């Protein structure tokens, strides 16, 4: 018998990815949500985490997680529809719904699981789902698993969406889904225009607020800031980014959320979130409700950094939030820039295809509200040094 196919397949594919500059490795880091991380190159200022408000690891959230473990143990033990229910989950859902100003909410294991769950439940062979071309992979996967027809409109292009909706005007079951803040470009969806189209066409609007919850609209999200709401709108918000914990929630009308409880496979067949995560998430929701200005201060910080980068002739695209891309082009340039910044004490990931389009590899600077003036001075100095060094790379 000849050599086994699979070992050679794995080696060949890994070598191919290596040659393209696309092979990924888990970075050697410790304390990856903290402001400073430990790495083989020493302590690095963390501009890679989605811990946007710096809540993860604060005494308030840690104490809440510990209290939840002491009261409820370390696991929910089952799906909530069996025996995995506990009162803290009800409180989290009620306060998450209040934060989003909706009637109800459903807590689930992750943002990825939430998007797959709701699109599978809402879609089907009689549905057509309209999706922004740069939506998160979880949205794309959810649509594919739903068995729905999929129409992808040009990124943030409400006019193209209108054309596609017109093409399907006779379809009854129409769903439009979009990120509100796009995670790799930091730009914003034209929500007012999209919402108007959905009202006109009686389409359900699903908003992925993963990177907007806690930051925009007094912490309630970009939909709230722009006045997008109603019975035909569902929101997905993560608990593991700005809110500093783990998991996600889907918020909307009482009937829509109850429908998802009854049809969402990712909810029905999954063990409920563990008490530590729920306790921390509830504390995160309360921290944002108590101080809605946390996000606005972060957005001001990001605007200042974009202006500085523009002065260095770096391309930050259409970023309008705490996510600031530095678009460099070739994969090799992004990897070299990442390593250069690490040598200056900054952790900034290099993002490459297929996460972003070919030829747009970049550094993704993820700002956080707990950065100090000294941290920002360090960041500006390192980026200025990078610009000077890059002039000698070509």
C-alpha cells in the first residue's frame, strides 16, 4: 500500500499557506485581554484586543464572576430547555434587553453562534437573505446553513441593496442582515437608508452590533444612535468584546425572541452559558448603563489617532470608530510592520486574506478606553518610526 493521502495533504497545504504568507499561528502571549500582554519579546501594549472599554479583568467584573461561581457552581450542566436554567441568566437577558431598549433578549454562547442560530431559524428555502459583501463570516455561514437564497450587495451600498430588493419584490420572506460596525475596516453601515428600504419592502432587518454595543449610542449600539428600531428589527450584541465577559445575546420583540427560543438549534442543543461568564456579563452591562459616556471617550481617542496617521500618510480607509486599520497592501509588508511595532513595544496584528480582500493586508489597531496618555504617546512614536523605516523597505 502506498503512502497515506492525509499526512501528505496536510503538509502540502501548510506549505502552500506558508508560501503565500497566509499560515496562521496562535501568538505566544499571556493575559491577552489586558492592556499590557506578556510575550517572548517582553511586555507589549495591547492594540489587538476587542476589550474596547477595558472592562475585562476589572475588579467589578472579576468579583461578579466569583460571586456567580460561589452561588451556582462552574457549569450550567445542560441546555436551558432541560435543566441548565438559573436566575442569573434571566437577569442578564432582562438587563441586556433594557440596554438595547427592546422587549426581550436571548443569551447564547458566542456571537458566531448567535448569527448562525438566528439566520438558520429565520431562513429556509422560501426565504431570501440580503447580505453586505463584507459581513462577518458567521453571517455568511449562517445564511449558507439556512438553505436560503443569498443576495450579496456591494459593501455599504444601499442603492445596490434597493436594486436587489426590487428584483425580489414578489418574495414574501425577505431578510436584510448587516454588521453595523465592520470589524476589519472600522467603517459604519448606512443604517438609516437600509432601515428605510426594509420598512418599504416589509423586510426583516438583522443588525450585528458586535463591535458597536458598549461603544455607540450611549452603549446601546449604532442602531440606537441612528434611531433604527421596531418590530421588524433584531439586534445581535456580543458580551465578550466591550462588555468584558463571554457570550452574546439576541434582542428584539417578545414574539421574535420567543420564536428563536423554540426554533434556534444553537440555543436548543447547546449547554447554557456558565455562571462565571453570566455574572461577569451582567456586571459589564451594568457598567455601561451606569456610565454611557465610556464609548464616546473611546471614539474621540480613535479620531485623534486617525488624524495623526493621516499626517504620516498612512491609509486608514473609511474608519469611523475604535477600530483603526493601517492598510499596507502586500502580506509581507503587513507582517514586517507587525514585527517592527512589536520591537517598539506595541502588539498590533497583521490581518491578511481571506479575512480582508487580496492586496489590502493591514495592521488592525484596536483602541481601548483604558489607554493612558503615556500609552498613546508610545503608540504615536512607534507609528512615526514605522513610517520612517518603511521608506527604506522599498
